[in-house]
């Protein structure tokens, strides 16, 4: 059977191909560099020099151009104008500001949409998008892909040899397109044909004997209608793979074009919204590294306490750091909220100190660059009321602008005392933990949830949150990574797997690793088929138990798990075990017809251990207590930080941060010198010591 690049494999490798070693682009002694977006095309050119001069005076080290400027770069088809951008680059250099150059493919000009309307996305109901917003064209338009590359080539020819340009951002917050236009339909069919070869192979994998879904030819296959009940699950899975690959390859095509003209000193990245169920994150092989965008206060998080919405979710930046960093070894945040925004559900003011806290959190996780959107607050357009580093007069710093300035001054001081590559305290290193993540498990579970109470990412976050309260450094890794660097590997809800992965887990454990599996693991193969065997039988030998059945209590009737006399509520997913000899029962179910049956089991295998947590608790306390028991058993001391307090180590510094709603006295190592803040962490507080 012919194979295309299968997503589950592509996601497992760090960015490679012709991409260069990412760490070489950043000087370790710099710790982190800070920049800000600027849109010369939005402002009278007489103000550009003033703005860039002030930007540099505030401490920014680079700026960011041309993200949404296709109409200015190519005002008419085939006629390019770089004079204005040349001047903007020269002005930045005059004030020792480097430039991130962007491709403007997220905002095609009106003439392109009007002359070639086939490039516009067509939704499931047949309605085309129109010019006037952004990301309104489809990456499944071959014409658009080719035309966009023409523009990118001209841009790369102009600035690829320019040493004032430090790097390139491709597109902006790329997404997948659920395009139902005729070309997208054909590209999907072609993708399927490359993957399966014969239509018989597709029919077999998709299980089309069910409900008379059999196909005689690829021409009979359409993009699935997501709003239509009962669509073939494998058809949906393959379409999800396809649209993610369309996005990833579009970015790769641009990167290859830029690299034809770029000097080796210029790096190439893209900035992603950290939606962890987006498979294209990390899938583009030609990028040097990846960055994310982060807006913490926009009405989507209550945070901690009554006013926690002014700080945001404590795990949000932490998880983005730990997810993006392992992809290429370095990462950055390309858009970090500078203050109040305009597009959220509730656009509150951040708590004073919040922006400063967020910047330190990016740095603490190992970030190499932090950039903010944007320098000047816009006076017109969709993003009116969106804060910048300076206000509407173009001069006066906003509260967030002052906090950026404070952070940059602090980094300048720390650069003199940094110890790049210094080992963290051994107790911290001993807690290093991996969370195994494969986005296809999320897709598989979310399209077949079985209960309204199931939340795939919420389940994973329960384990992550517990680890951060332990003060553990965490990496999200793919299942082809080496596990040996991690004393503990957690594979939460790993529904789809194969024999090779089970063998790899087994070898890891036998050699001394400690594996934690959780409910919904091992039910299906990689093509979301249940095994022609007893339920989840491929993992029975590994976990030392049979899974008799699973249960899903009604939402109004949560049930209970009991461990060491403590009760935990659950009503999402629970698996009931029959243990084999040598397997311990750590927790049991209570309150239903299977009361007394194992809910959490543990066994030793070779030099290591396997724990299986069969229930998904309502509040994450069961998950935390199970992990605590494991670390105690392994004699790995952990911290017990309160909700919202996090501590990381980097380059010889310890960094404590608080999203809590109350003061917390952080234990600083004896003899340590506090360089920033105080050991009494107030809400939004930061302390840095050496």
C-alpha cells in the first residue's frame, strides 16, 4: 500500500529536513531577546523614525514587519513595491533594531480575490468567504499556493541576503481550512489515492462494508460533511490528516523558497495559536523552530480566585513552553499580550504586573525570544481598543509597555550574571517527567467521545497540573522520542497504538523506567479500529491486568473511587480491571454494581514499574495523589506548591512566579542571592535568584 506522510510519524520528529540546528541562531548569554510588532503601512511615514527611535530607547532589540502587507507589497498583479519597506528596514537598522520579515499570505489583496475567486474558501454549506478579513483563502487552492510562492520569492530575493533581517515568520497564526470547493475535493481524493493506492485498500481501512458505504472509485469520495450525523469515522480522520498536511506543506513550500535566497544567519519560523489538537504544529519540516501566540486575558479563563481572570490560567504559558520547546529544542512567543485586547468575550484590564509575569514565565521555560503585538494601538480597523506598547497618541507608554520596559532592564542585568548551560539543582532534575502526546489520539477520542463528560485535553491537563505543583520540569514528547531521559513517562488516554509502541513501553519499563497509563489507553489501532481481540488486550501483559469493561456514569450521578481511605468523585470514564498475579490494587470503585473492583493498579516489571489509572476524576485530585504515591515510592522528592505558584530553573537562575490570589512565601535556597523581586510572592509576583 502506498503511503503518504502519516501525521503520527511526522509529529514524532523534531523539525528536520533542510532546517538548520536552531540553537545556533541564539547566543546563550543573551538569555532571551525582546521585540515588538510595527506596521509602517498603518502610519504616516513622517512618524516612522520617531516610533522606531522610541522603540529602541525603551529597550526593544528587534521589530516585526510586513505581516499583513500583501496589498502594499504587490498593489497590482505582478507589480511589486519594496521602496517603503526598504526605508522601514533602514530606519530600524539606524536604531540598531533587527527585523523579523513576514510573508503576508494571511491577507491576500482585493485584486487577487476578485480576479481569481477560486482561491477563496468554500464552507460546508457552499458559501464562499470574501475579501475584507484575513485567512479567507484556502491552502487547498493550487493556484493560490503557486501565486503566494511568487510573492514570497520576490520578498526573499529582496531581503534574503540582508543582514539586518534576523529571521522570517511565515504566514500568521496558520490554521486548517475546511474547504469544500471543487479543487479541495480533488486534492483530498488525490491525497487518499497516494495513501491507499487501490480503492480496495481504502474500503478495507475505512470499513465501508458498514452501512453500504463501499466505493468503486476515488471519484465517488467527497470531503465529509461534519454537520451530517453518522459520517464514516475513518473518512473524518483522514480528512483531518489531509487538511493539517495542507497547512504544514504550505508553510514548508514557503520555507524552501526563502531558503533559496536567504543567508545562513536568517532563521525561519511560524507563529501558532497553541491549540494542541492542531496537528500541523511541529509538522512542517522546513522550519527552524516554532513560536506561539499567547493572550492570557480575553474572557476565556477565570484564573484563580474572584479576580483571577486578570491573570489568566496558570498552566497556559507553562504548557505552551513545555509543548513547543521539545519540537526543536528552542522556541519563542511571537505574540504576547501587551495589555487590554479588543476581540475577547470580555476584554478586561490585566492585573498590574501581569504582563511582567507572563514575560518572565516565557523566559523561565527556556524561551529564546519574546515579541509583543503591537507597538502602537490601532486607530481604525477591526482591532480598535487593542492596546499596544504606546497609546493612541503614539508616544505615551501603556501600563503593559512599562512592564515590558521593566522586564528588558531586568534581563540586561541578568545577562551579566548568567551561567548558560548550568545544571539545575539535582532535586529538580530528578523530577523531570515526559507526557506522551499524539494529536491523533485527541482526534480519535473527540469524534467518538461516548459521554458528554469526556474532555480529552482536560484529562491530560489534570496530570500536567499535578506535575507543575510538584515543581517538576515537563516535556511533551512524541512516541518515537527516546524515553530513557525521563524517570517517569505519562501516556494519558493513549487510545490508538500499535505493537511497536507497546514493545517500546515494555522495554522502557524493564530497563528501569516508570510508566503511567490512564483510561482510554490501548483500545484501538492507529486507524481507530477496535482490536479483533478482548477489550484492549494488546496492553494486558504490560499492565498486569485484564480490562473487564468500562463505564460512563450519568452526569447527574457521579460515582466514587476510594484510595487509602480517601474518596474521589468521577463521572467521565472508568475502566474496571481483573488483576493478574503480582499486580497491586491501589484504588477501588465504590457506589455501584462493581464496588470493590480495581480502579488504579500498579505492578513492577523488570527494573521499572507500570501504573494504570482507570478513572478520570472530576477535579484532578485522584490523578495528583496517584502521582504523589508513585514519586514517593520512587524516592523522588517533590514540592507542594499551591495552585498558581510555579518554579523553574534556567541558566543558573531560579525563577518563581505566582498566579495565585494570595501571598506565598517561597522557600529560597540558603545562601541564594535574590536578583529580581522578593521571596514573598504577591499575585503576579516574580522572584529570580542565583
